[in-house]
């Protein structure tokens, strides 16, 4: 026999022996689970948005759920002897003044959210878009402070293409290896200005999963594979399709197109998922299957720690087949009704006292009260206050911005109001009600035609085409049979786009004719000072960084601008160096005496009798009587 064949035979024999030993070792290692299955308890929080304490630092009112209640639930599961795997799915560095304070004010200590995760001994954490929104100094610092992996496979280094964060984590329980793949929604690239994600690229979720699942299977040989995806489930969100590259709500698409997952956790859409996915045509929940035909359950907690996704995985070892029999069952467990964990409360009490002192600091005064409720149905004092501040911030040379002739703004929270005091005093906390998100303020150069197209897109998404005064003013989502889609979680009806995309425009006078079809509703009469508005002229506009980067698609699908041009900020002529909320706070501090906020009446919805009747019809669907 030639030497080559003799050596190959020896090598093959060695491989067979080693393989046999490995199989025997694995079989012996899992013998304890032949008669008594291993039971794993996965607990997911997601989109906590700073709800660390059972207290709303924005409204000054108690909250029924927070991480203090989650601490109680987790402690009970651990005390019962359960094999707990605790996971967070991102979007926690934005929302409440708790995290804002430690992100941007008190930055010389451990971030309070990092402290929360470490205190509760989380096993793994994924990256959310609002975590990236906090900026490199915040999330890079957080990663260094965490005692557990901070994972995301589809955010990669722009030069090397390698993952910026660890792509996955390996967790072991009683010798059983659990692989957790992290992904986040790719819309970050057009939702946030590039300075937040400089040096990075955010790539498609399906493409990334197809790359990493085989690597995990080959290199780690896990017994269980779990997805931890900070992305929604309805892949048609925002007008996307199943084949849209970089789909913002791509979690279900990953399951349907990539084999290997036992189940996944989701986030970002705040919708709450209890095992099933979504049929975007019938608009009903359905089982979701992978390419091999296996049902892959989808779970995702709601926002603000109102509940957790609790999933029990039972794994029984089959001695004959040398394989696991797995069952997955789960539910959303509400946190309301649970007492706050005493140890958690005691640990964070000094931080809470310091935060209270900060948010309760007076910064000005207001005559009367304004609410974002009005902003959903037409010109409003609430949004006009934002416009006023944006114009004045741009006009102040100290801020380094170009003066703007036109301002775009939306109600970022459809349930906001200010002030939170009874005597009209404006506190730091009120800035979080007036402006929910950490956006920069940009000035951009847009033509009159682009502005007009932007507005047409905006009102097509926002307002329904009315055939009579018996129709709705608001553009509600509809099921395949034409019925409106009720959202049980919010006790309201879903709209085609979120309220934070309901932009109004200041500086010009215009009407919106809801009797006309989309694309031909807006008539611009001219500027507020009486000068003419021209479709061919170029104007400086004030706009927040979310919209200026392409968020909501007003500038891309509406004005027809290239997404790459927006991401590279080619049309941005000036920008603030801090978030807009910072300038709002300073604006109030500069005012002398109480301010009066009023609607400037620069735009109307017509026919006005139809709009008034449509508001009456739509209002209860968005704001039902308790």
C-alpha cells in the first residue's frame, strides 16, 4: 500500500476514534437529562427607555412598573431554583431623565443603566438604535463598564468589516451551551446623524444571520440557538417589503429565511409578542416557520418594563438518537402589581434623590397649559412652541447656526403636556415632555419644490382622504377587509405612521385639502411676512437630525432626495453641538417672566367643516375615555 494511503488510513482511523470519544463524552455528559429534562427560564426585557424606578421623572407621578419590579420577578425565579438566563434587548439609554442625566450630565461615574444591568446580573445585552443615539462616548463607555457581553453582529467596523461589538454570546447552564446572536434594526443609518455611528456600517439582518449561524454551529456546536434582535416583526412597517434591503423590522424575515434558531426575542416595535409572528396582509398573528418548516416562536416584551417575556425551554436528551427533544413555551408577564425589590431600591436610592433634585429645578414659567393631543389634528400651540424655539436657536449667533426661514417639527409624543406643575412653573423635567428624543437641530438647504413634495408626503401619511364629513380625519391603518386595526396594548387604533412623523411647517401660510387625493393636497400661499414662496428658490430650513438624516422618509420618498446624500449631511449647512433639548432648556432660562404659548394659525385643514367633524370622529379612537 502506498505511503499516502497508509497515512490517510491512519488519519481516518484517528478521526473516527476521536469522533467516537466525543459522541460518548457528549452522551455521558447529558445522561442526567434523559429521565429528568433540563428546564431553562429565559427572561427578556427590552425598550426599557430609562424606566429604572417606579417613578416617572417627566410627569412627577408614580409608575406601576419599572426595573425595580423586574428585580423582584427575577429574584423570585432565582430563589425558586430556576436556571435563569436574563437578557436585555436594547433601547435603554434614552427615554427618562434617569439615563439622560448619566449619559450627558454626570458622566464621571458608572452609567446608571450599566449599574442596573450589573446589579441584576444580566447574562447578555443587545444594542438598540436609541443606545446608538446616545453617541460613541456613552455606549462605548457602557460596553467597558458591563460585566456581560454587549452583542450585535450587524454593526460592523466601516474599514475592516468586522463586528464592532461581539456578534454573539455563549452562555452555559449545567453543561448545556446556549448561543445568543445579536442583531439590531438597520434603519439607524438613516434615522441618526453619522456622528452617532461614525466608523460603523449597519448591514442587513438576514444577510448577517446567514453569515453567522453557520459559524456559530461549526465553531461552538451549541445545544440551543436564540436570537436577540432589536428589531420589529412587521416587515411592511414604513412601506417596506420582504425584499427591502436593510429592513427596519426584519426579525421575522430572519426566522423565515435562515435555519437554525430555536426561538427569538425581539424589540424596537414596542408591540409585545407572545410566541407568534405577524401576517401583514391579514394583519393577524400567525405561527412563523423557518425554511426547513420548523415553527420558531417569537417573543418580545413591551416597552418601559411594563412586562417581561418569560420563556421556558424544556430540553430532554435522547440516548438513542444522541439529540435533544426541545419544547418552548412562554408568555408576557406584567410587572404591575409586583412590589419593588427592597435591595434594588436601597442600592439606587442615592441616585434617585440626586435625579429628583435635578429634574425639579425651575427654569421658567408659562401661562396656561399645552398638550400634544391638539397637534394630531391641525395647527397647535404645542408644536408651535417647538417651532418658535427652533427659529430662535437658529437666529442666535452664539449657537453657530444659519438663520432659518422655515421650520419643520412634529409632536414626538402624542400624550405629552406641559407644564407638569399647577402654578405654571417650568421645570427641567418638562423638557422631556416637550421633546422626547435626543435630536440635534440642523439647518438644511431645500428648494421650494422639495419642501412642497415633503409636505405632500407628510400629509398623505398623516391625514385620510375624506369623501364627506362622515369620514375620519386621521389616516388609520386598515386590515385586508378594510376594517380599522385595533391595538389592544394601547387601547387605540393603529395609524399609518406614528405621531412623531406628523410634521407641521412654520414660517409659511398653507392649507391642506383632505378632500383631494394624496400628492395634491397642499397649497402654499406664501411666507408669514407676506413675501412670495417659490418652488424654484432655495430656502434654509430648521429640521431635527432624525428627519434630516432621512427618518420617516419625508426627504427620501417625499422630497426625492438620495439617502446617501442625507447620510453624508451634504445638504446640512449648520448643526448644534448638543441635543435640541439642551437648547430648549437654555431658551426657557433666558426668558424674562412667564411666556404665553399660542397657535400662530399659519395653516388650516380644509374643508374646515369636514376637518372639524373628522376630528370628532377620530379623536376617541386615539384618546379613548378611560
